[in-house]
């Protein structure tokens, strides 16, 4: 078999293996019925885009705007339902736009990223094969052109040590091996399952000065308590977090608490990102050993539900009656 035929077979095999590693998927996203459904659909679209290798930070910022609008709408709903409906409509529009953008970049990344990686790998392998077959002759000609007028003589070694000698064929074979290894790593993300390290989320409660342990221990009833919540995302993908605040007593159930949430805060946090947010509330009930409970919940896209994430924190307070 001629050399050109062998080289063509090698290139075809490489391209077939690499191009078959990833198959893009397409589909239509159903229209959501309300703002929260639209936000959930947009989050799912962002996850798909992120997993395809697309940059999603800007989309996360836009979707967080929609989440903040729904939070405002929830607060206004009892007193101004018309304004709340307007905010929900704006949030739904933003979320639907994010879904469209995420779908486009996900499809684009599903096609372009593998093609670029495959092209790079194929180019490296072809270059390595060419160097392996034609490199020794080219090196010999180059060496001869530069040193054809030199004179040589044999010199006996006196120290008995052998010099390390590498031939042109061995050098070119080494180059071929390196190019194959580099080409494999360039497409390993598509050929091998993704390996992720330890995955975890962080929930913290910070005092008024944004420090751990800087908490008030005693307040007067109806006095405002100012704290900060902290969430860290080490889950390997963007996460849709919700922090629920609940009030409890010394004997209240926790992890999770059965009490009704008094406030909730939601945000999508990018991978390896953090989220710090202010918290303020008033406690009217007088009593000792009362506690403010913080619980971390996540939206599970696999089952389309918000689930408790096994993270919680608390701040203990003694609430005294106002001075008469």
C-alpha cells in the first residue's frame, strides 16, 4: 500500500472517532404558564448551555433580574396586586428571552466546540505523522547543508562513559508520540466522562458587620435585626438556590424546620461563585432562646422540584419586652 493511501486511512479514522464523540441535540421549549415556570425553564436551558461548554455568566445575571422581580411581586401582591402582576409579566418576558438565548448558544457550542477540538486533534496527528515519515530525511538534509564542509576524526573516550545518542528516527517518533498525546487530551472532554471533584454547597449566617459570630444576642421586641446570608457554590455547575428564613424556639424541629417561612431569598449562583445578601426582620414575640433559622434549598432540574439541600444555620436571640 502506498504511503499516501496509508496516511489517508489514518486521517479518516481519526476524524470519524473524534466527530462521533459528541452529537448535538435540538428541541423546542414549551411556553411556560407563569413567571416561575419561565424561570425554571430558563434555568434548565442555562444548565444545558453550560454543559455544552458555552459561557453562561451573562445569562445568569439576566435571569437573576427576573428572580428579583418575582420576589418584589410577591411582596407587593397583598397590597398592590396590579403592580405585582406587571412585575411578574416583566420577569416572565426576561426568562423567556434567556431561554431563547441559552438554546441558541447551546446548539452553537454543541457543534462548534467539538469541531474545533476535532480539527485541532486531527491537525496535530497529521503533523506528527508527516514529521515521523519525512522528518529524518529533512533533518539529514538540513544537517548536511550546514556541515558538509566539516572534517571529522574519531576520538577515543578516556572516561569510559557512553554518550547519549538519539537518532533522527527516534526523535521524530518521539514527536509523533507527543502529538498523539496532546491530540487525545484536546478531545478527552468529549470521549471520556467528566470527572468532578468533591461537590458541596456552603451556607453561612453573618452578623451586621458581615462577620461570623458577630450576632446580636438580645433585642427588644419589634426591633429590627440586620444580618447577612452567605451561599457558596462548589457543585460544578450553576445552582438555583433558595434560602428560607424561619422562626423557632428552643425545642423547635430543625433540618428542616416545620415552621412556615417568614422570608425567602432566591438566586442563581455560577459555578465556584458566592452570593451574599442582606437580611432584616422584626420579632414581636417576647421570650428567651428564640432562634432565626436559615435553610438552603435548591431547584433540582432532573425532577423539576425545589428540594431541601441539607444545609442550615441559626442565630439565637433573647427577645425582651419594650420598656414601659
